[in-house]
C-alpha cells in the first residue's frame, strides 16, 4: 500500500538504489536510464527529484549503515548533471546543498572514496556551468562559495591528499569566464598557487633560486650565448609528452591555467606566478611555464613584469623583476607582439627616477641590452638608439648656466647614465644594422668605441651631405690618432665615394687654418690614388700649415693616365655646385636611347627656301652638339623626347598645316629658283613617300599646281593661275578642270587606278625636262593609294580649285 501512494518521481529514484548495507554500491543501470529519461522529458520533475535526493541524503548521512546509499546518490547526481546540463539552474542549488552536507558530515568527509565522488560531481558541474548563472544569481554564488571553501578545507587539512587538491584545481580551471566574476575569481589565484607549489615540491630543481648569481654582465658571455644559440626546444608545458612530466597531475593543472585563450584568466595566473618567483626566483621555472603560454599571448608576461616594476608593489624586489625580464628575453622562449620601444621607454624612465640607487641603474642598463638581444622587426635597434639619443639631446638642452647647481648636476648625471646605456646597447652588436646618419648622431657620445661602432655600419652609400656631416663630426673629436684611424676606415669602406665626397667637403668648407683631419684626408686620398707627388705635397703642406690651392689639386687630377679619377675630380674642383649624391660623380652622364632607332620615313620633297633653312639649322645643330636633330623631313627630333616614338603614320598634312607653303610662297620660291637649286630639288625628290590617304591626295594636287607654274617666267599674265586672294579668277580648260576634280575626289577616298596616275605623272616629268619641283610616287614601301577614276563627271569648279576643305 505504501508504494501505491508514493509519487512517481520518488518511486523512480528509490528503484535506482540496490539493496544491502555495503559501502560499495552502484546505481542500477536500467532504472537509472529510465530516471534520466523521465527528468529529461519533464523539466518540472527536476526540481522534485533534486529535492527528494536532498531529503534522502540527509536521512542516509544520519546512519552509518547506509553510507553506500550516499555513494549511489552522488553517482545519480553526476549523471543528472551531464544529461540535464541545459536546466542546470533548476537543481544546482539542491545539489550544492547535498555536497556541502556530505563534506560537513564526519561520517563521510573522511572517506576518500566518497570525497572523490563529490569531486567527480563538482567537476561535472564546473565543466557545464554557464557564466550567466554565477554572474546574475547571488544565491548561486553563496552556495558555490560555501561548498568550495568546505571542500578545500577537508582535502587540505583532513585528508591531506595532493591528488584531490590538484583535481580541485583542475575543476576550478574548467569554469568558463570565472575570471570575470570579482566575487569568485580569487579561487583561480588560489588554484594556481596550489598547482605551482605542488609542482615545485615534486620537482625541487625548479624551487631553487638561481637568477641572482647570473646577470650576464659580461657582454662577451652574452655574445657567446647569442652566437651559440640552437633551435632545440626546451621542455615546457606545451611539450611534456613522453617526459617525466607526462603523468604528473600538477603539470595537467598548470596547463589548464596557462595554456588558455582567456586573457583575464591568464593575467591572474601570471600574476600568481610572478609573485611566487619573487620568493623563489628561478629562470628555468619561468621558461618552463612560459613555454606553455600560447605564443601570441606571451608578451603579457613582460607587460606584467613592467607593471610590477613601475607600480612598485609591496614585497616586490625591482632587481628580481629586471633580471626575470632579462632571463626571459635572452632565453629560447619565442615572444611575438612585444612593443620594444614602449618597454625601452619604461625601463629608462624607471632608471632615471632612481639615479640615487646604483644597483637599479646598472640592472636597468643590462635589461636594456637584453631587450635588444632578439630582433623583432627590421630597424629595431636603430629606433632604440634614436630614442635614447633624443633623450640625451633633450636633457642637454635643459642644462643651462641659469639653472641651480643641484638641478644641473642631476641632469648631468642623467646624461651620463644615458650615454652608458648607449654603450651597453651597442656593445654586443655584430650585424651591420646602423646607418651612417645614426653613426654621425652617436659620434659626440662615443670616445673610445667609435672604431668598433664603425664596423656595424650598413653598406648603403650615403649622399655628399651626410659625408660632410661625418667629416665635420670627426673634426670635433680632438683626438688625432682616432681621427686618423676613422679616415682610414672611411676610405677602406667607401673608396672612391669617400675620395669625391672628401674632395668636395675639404675644398669648399676649408677656408681658414686647416685641421688635422684635413691632412689626414689628403694623405689617404694620395694613397688611394697612388700619386707619390700628392703624398709629398701633403706632408709639406702639413708641416707648413698651408692649404692646397685649386691649381695644386687640379694638377693632381689633370692626368687621366696616372689618376683614373681625374675627370670627376676636375668637375668637383671646377664647380662648387651642391650635389645630392656622390654616386652622380662616379658615372658618366651620357645620353642613352631607350629604344632602337627606327629609320625615318620622309614625307615630301621641300622647296628651295625650306631646303636652305634646313641646311642652316643642320649646321647649327652640328656645331652645338645637342641631341636635337633635324630629319630629312624638316621636323625636329629630340632623343630625350618621350613622344618621338609615336607612329608617323597617324600624321596628316592638316596637323602639319603650319609647315605647308601657300601658293604665293610657292610662286616666290619658283621665281628665285636657279638651275643648281632645281637639280637639288630633283635629287631630294627621290625621297620615298609616306603619309595617309588624305595626305597623298593633297600632295597630288600641289604637284599639279607646281607644274602649272612652269610658264610663270614669261612675264605676261596670259594663262597664269591666279591666287584665290586676287579679285578675279581665271577659268581653266576642261582637261585642267578634270585633273583638279580628280585630285579633289581622290582626297576623299575615291577608288581609282594607281597605275594610271603614276603613268600620267611620269609623262609630266618628261615633258618638263626635269624642271620645277616634283615628287615621285615610286616609294620603296607599297601602299593602297588609289587615284580617282578617269570616268568622272566634270563639274564647274570655278573659284573652288584651291579649296582646302
């Protein structure tokens, strides 16, 4: 009767419990499956099931004989959490109450098996919990905190089980976005701290302090480390498979916290790591953990170290922070996305704020050098050096006699510190990264290391202005042996460029008493050229403190046989014009054609007056020697003109109308024609024809007109062709009109026989006995030119003969 009146959800739960009083009980599988189906299909029953489980657990905990039922209840809870995770908020509070009661019960909390089952349920809850639950429900936070505190207390103080502690750490790491909850994120810090402590306990070599005795103060030691660095990877959190750490629970826990993409969770974990490293500064331990951080997030470690340094937190040793940073930057740990200039500026700022603490100043200098140990982008070291030089110049401008003595001494001290920083940053560099412009900026701050610094200048050829600044900076050193070595190094590196740039600088700039570098240049120039007289004159001038005159230098650069650089040297000496680059002085400025010359296609024969003018222009062009030439068509061509290669076939006579003579000019030209000139025309008329269809039609018309002018020397007006500008127009015969009409029609593209026109023109030429200006149509190039047909209708063309339309 009792089972008849029992609610169904209670009956289904009770059926999952096996009979007997043993502690090792398991829920019945078939009944458990039906229970899960029941609660999944009826969401409202979840609340009733969880309430009944809470009631039954309280009853079971009161009797030692039913401890096995507690185990069955915990396993049922684990299965319900995994199968009903979408409705976790319905029963989660009851479940936390059940687990909290189990952990507070003296009859159950000392049983490792039951505590492990509790941990299993808690792991399932942490894996499926939603961030909206603990961020919006304050009651949930209370239940969660109450259970976690009690559970952690039991496993740490009562059971003292390290595996359970590490399992709890893994459980906390499974909670998504827990770091964003300010009331619960402290559990992340506690879990990370426990994981780090257990790892160091199991691996003692990572708990020893080994960073204080090795600071790489010797730059040669650091250089050897840089040159002998191999690509073999150190064992870290990201590659423990197959090593001694493979089955270590502490390593698994650390991986959950550090190998994550949640930046807030990573920030909390790294803060705990840096705090622990303040107690046991071990560089191998730092590298081991950092290898487990994803590459794109490793820069956060450096940022957090700098934050520890600048905020000056309590119990933080700045020396340890700086050495941790140095050890990480010089290690094999790959770091990307690091803002080098920001790190450099913060270190320098911290250094200048603690100029009274020599230990901090020195360690900041070593850290600046170590930041430059790896190259993260091209031009990185140049940017760093320019930044330090800018700070030095800024401090130097602030040092004035009007300032107080204490302020002046403080600024002088800061300036000397920054100069030492420059020396340290460049001390171990061996690759040629420095531009000569930067070298000129660094000359005032380096005295004994200028030669070593010159060896790392890149191979770019600077301009004459930079060479001038370089010579000027060397002049201000006041160290004759160093100046001599620098000039020798410049000649050895730049050779002829140094020769020409120095010749320009010392010839134009030295107007008073010469300096020591003046004679050093000329001595090296004489040695480079190989002129013994030049060397003798240099020694003589130096003894007498005299300058080289222009004539003296021209004498050395006058003989191309003994001096291969005489031509350019003479140009420099004879012209004081400013040049932008020395390279211009080392190459011949010859006119080069960008394309192969194409033979010209002459257009038409020229008149007498035009021929005379062209002959004069050709003579002038030959005398001037310029690149502008005149072709046999009378058109100007410039080899440097980019338009000179445009196809001439696109030209028409209309585009060249300004060069076409009118009738009056033609009559005047024919009147002044002599037999010798006519023969010249006949010779030039053998030029081939080029032009478009319209151009050839117009040429035909002009040829006809020129032949009609043969009788112009008779002195009478009978039969002569008048200018259209005259008052009355003289009529033409039918044959002449037909010819004119034929020529005009051919201009508009009529299809006529080429052979008829060619035979007609040849007959004309024979009748004229080679008199007048003619044009042959026998071109070496064939074309499709066709004259008008003979069968044309004669139209009245009175007054239209000279129409140019």
